[in-house]
């Protein structure tokens, strides 16, 4: 589910080995639903867009989160690299 007019609130921190780490994660108060997608397969998602997930299954939901270095921290740039087969290319 994607939301419009969502309100950004304080970003959550992560506790790792008794140390509080700041994250770039964003937390939102849900706005008005704007789009809904039903999936059975993996999806690459621009997580900077306010969203939420409902697991209407008896199976566990598995999430893989990948971050990129600053010069690649752009969803459209990553999507273009993926679409052209250059995302995993090594020099």
C-alpha cells in the first residue's frame, strides 16, 4: 500500500551492541491510501515513497534491504542500471 499526504515523523534509531546508531530510515504517519499492489513474488521498491505492508499469508515475510553509496543513492539511477543489465557488472 502506498500513501499520499503522509507526515514524516522522527526517524527510528537502531540499537547495535548496546550502541544507538542513527539511520537514514524514515518513519511516517499514514496518509491517505493512493495505490495498492498484491504480490506473490519479489519486488524492488523505492522505499523513500511512504508505504506499508500487510502480510495476508500464513507464511513469514522476508525482507532484503540494500543501501547504495551516495553517488548511487537514487532509485531512478539504480532502476536504469538494472534495466540495462549494468547493476551487477564488474570492471
